[in-house]
């Protein structure tokens, strides 16, 4: 059967009449191309968004975090214990202790709520991508009270490298005769930080961990220990955190970047499916054209079909020929649609007229990524839809009455 | 043993004006090697009878035997049976326009054997025998009416069917080409023992057949020459 079908397909493609360039089949092809392209654009932008968001989150946050299981901070010996144990673990690349605190950054009359992170900036294998995220200036925090701040924060405070600004902590207020006086220190900007994540770039300030201890008056205390994992373990961070929890006798609260952002990622996954389902309806609508195109074609070819039937061709064979014809066209259309979709998406990510709202979407740049999975799913779904659509009209083939066709010539 | 035996075949059509009884008990026996003409005025039911014989349409009552085997539309291998046992030639050629002459001829054999090469070789042989070998690569619309009809005959012959049913095969041809085509059929009958049943208006053609029947008032009567 395959042989005959192939023979017919070859003839169909080479046919001098170029039947597949006809109005209704061109419409069918265009319909599929447009809907597949739309779906591809949406999914590739969404996937790009998801990936870049994840990368960005990971670049700032490392993978596993150890906190004190009760309220309070980690002590020096906790940090030593944790780091000693982690050293022998094959999953771990590096770890580092840090102090995090909420502060107010101020310059003149501009103020901004910020998060300051005191880090071991000298450590070469720092668990996060602090050094890689420096946009301008230096990552070295060697001078006393130097700071690297998010580039958007710098813009908001209207300061740049070399400028001084104030950090104000409400946590360490001192009682003075004038009333409660918050702790205040002056820092100098040595570098600007750009992660791509709107939230971070508007809030983060990095300073030396010793300056931080000084500023916060918390000697030998740390907010947490962050841990960087081997690449292949990153996606299993939540499981690892769960295992370690037990291993460390529940002395520490151990979480992972996955737990931390689980709401966000669940939401993203769900949104992706919603986009996919809604846009699949486009393909469904496009496949109405498939029904009408095949119906027209059957009507037009009824003479041939009648003769082939008279000469012993089974309905099954003729139906398969029509379905294969349609599937080949659909395959072509889907491929074109996918390529077109990726191109358009690439263009959207390249152009600068239209950008995302960073405060809403975390990122402001449109990123594009089109993975093999999406590619296969779109291909599969559209071919299946077209296939089922083509089954509707081909029933008419078995209803064709040979004698009626032959008489009406 | 008769090749085909038709007993009391009836067929009617429902029309707006009522029931139209076209065949009202047709009896006919065809033997291998026969050439049979079926005449009758227009609307007498010649085509209808041929379609019934060729198992292209259902009949109301009666029986059709092929080599003593009762065959009807419910026969489960009907497609295969039609493909192997019956060749059709119609008033107009009904060649497939997307296929060349030789591909058209090869088609029934290709459907049957799935062997395209062999089918093409056989098709070329036939076209040669019918003096069409220089036309084999032409598409139907590049052929004259006579050539088209000869190609159609070649197609009917390719599976060496037990019987060839021809419904006014010369209907669209001029006198000269009609004569040529009929002579060709007679020749094929003599040399290859092909069996023909031909429906025709043309009494001259009918006279050239071994047996001649006339269809009138729904029944078939042999016309003695
Ligand atoms: N599908 C149909 N529905 C209704 N009536 C039909 C149908 N097919 C044929 N008829 C009628 O049956 C009668 C016989 O038709 P048929 O074509 O067999 O005649 P014929 O002898 O071949 O005529 P002609 O010489 O013109 O070809 C005609 O009156 C025709 O109108
Ligand atoms: Mg007729």
C-alpha cells in the first residue's frame, strides 16, 4: 500500500497542474503556518523568559542555603561545622557564609529601601556569580566601606562610581538623649551590579562581610551559608536539601533555590500550558481549512476516484492517499510556521522599541529560546490535529457512487 | 461452463415521478471468447446492465454468476475481483489526467501487484501492441480522442481480465476511428481470446460481433442476423 501511496504523492507533487498551489490548499497551508508561527513565538518567548529568569535567579542566589533553625543567626562554629561537612561532598562546588540585612540607602534627599549583602568577596570560588555580574567598575571591596550597588539603584539614588552614599539600619538603633537614633554609615560606590533581574538591580548592595559585621554590630554571626552545587545537581537541589536536613540532625533549616522560588516556577509552568492550550485552538481552527480543502479536492477528483474504484482500488487506499497528501502539506506548513515563528521571536528579542515592564516581569528584555521539546510538541500536536481533521472529509470517498460518477461525465 | 450467467436481473430507479423499472428480468449467458453486442435505444438500460455485470452498482433482484460462482456487491473481495476479472472501457476515456499514458495503463496492475516496474513493462508491451508506443509518455490531454480510447482499452486489458465491458467505446469517435477501435477489439478477441460485451447504438458495430442482443422494455432478446 505504501508504494502506491508514494507513487501517487510523487505524481501529486510533480503534477503539471500544481494542484497544491490551488486556492483552498494554499489557504490551508497559510492557516497552519500562521497558527503554528504564533504558537511558536509565544512558546519560545515564554521559554526564553523562563530560562533567563531561572539563570538570573541562580546567578544571584546559589543553590542551597543553611539558616539557623530557630530565630537568630548562625554562629562561627556553625559555619565551621557546615563547611567542614560540605567539603567532603561530591555534589558541592563551594560554600560561603554571608550576612544579609534590610537597610535604607540614602543620598541627599533620595532614599531607597535596599538589601545589603555582606560577602566574602575575596573568595575565588564564591557560590554566586557576584564577580560576573559587575557591570561597571570593580568587584574588589578592599577599601574600607566600599560598596557595589545595583545599577538601577544607583540611577535612582543618582550616584555612580566614586560617589558616597549612606546606609541606614533601623535594626541597630541607639538610644540617645535626642531619642532613638538609627545606625548610619557612609559607603563609597566602587562598582555597579547588573544581574538582569529588575528586583535585584533596584535593591541589592554588596559590601565586605567585615564592614557588614561592623555596620550591623554582629561579630562572628552570619545570616546564612550559601552553597553552590555541581551543574548536574542544580535541578535536584530541593531533594539534596531534604537529605541534608536529616544529615545535619535538623540543627539547621536547609532550603534550596527551588523551594524558594517554587511558587514562581509553578506559576510559570501553568502559564506555559495555558498558552499552549489556547494557541492550540488556533491550529484547530486552521484545520477547518483542512476539512474544506480535502472536501473540495474529493469533489474535484471524483471522476478519478470513481475510475480507480472501478479498477479495484479500495476505499482505504484512496483515503490513505488523501490523508498522506494532507499530512505532507501540513508537515511542510508546520515546519515553515516554526521557522517563521522563531525568526519573528528572534526579531522581537532583538528590537528595542518594545520592552517588558521590569517591575512586573522581573526581566525587561525579551529572550527567546526554542527547545527540542517544544518543537516536537508543536509538531506532534499540529500533525495530530490535522490528521484527525482529515479523517472527517475522507469518509466521503467511500460514499462516492461509481455509476453516478461515470454517468455524469 | 458459462463465464457469466445472469438470471432474471431487475433494477429500478426511484425518481421524482415514480419508480422507473429499467431492467425487468434480464437473462444472459456469456462464454469465454464471446463478443457480444447489446443494442437498444437510448434510455433502455444498456449502461445500467453493464454496470450491474461489472459489479459497480447494486441490483434489485436476480442473480449474477461468474464461472458458476454467485457474486454480488457484498462479496468481500469485490475490489480484488473487479480488479482482476473485469476490464472497463467507457464512452469517454476516463484516463487519470495526472498520469502519463503508460502509467494509466499500468494502474490496475499496479494496484493488483504493487509492482510498479513489472506493471510498467506490461503497460508498454500493450501500448506497443495497440500501436501507441510513441505516445506512452504523453498525458491524456495530449492525446487525440482515438488514442485516448485505445489507451483506455489497453488499461482494460492489462490484468488479462475474464471479461471486458465496453459501454459505447466509440461514442466519442468519428467513423474512421470507431472502425479502427472495433477492428482492434475483434483482433484482440481472435488472437488473445479476450471476451467482450459491448453496449452500442451503432448497428454496424453490433453486426460485427458474434452475438447481438437488443434491450427493450427491460428485457434482453437475442437478435438473429
Ligand atoms: N441513478 C439514476 N437515477 C435515476 N434514474 C437513472 C439513474 N441511472 C439511470 N437512470 C435511468 O435509467 C434509464 C436507463 O439508463 P441507461 O443509462 O442504462 O440507458 P442507456 O441504454 O445506456 O442509454 P444511452 O444509450 O443513452 O446511454 C434511463 O432512463 C436513465 O434516466
Ligand atoms: Mg448508456
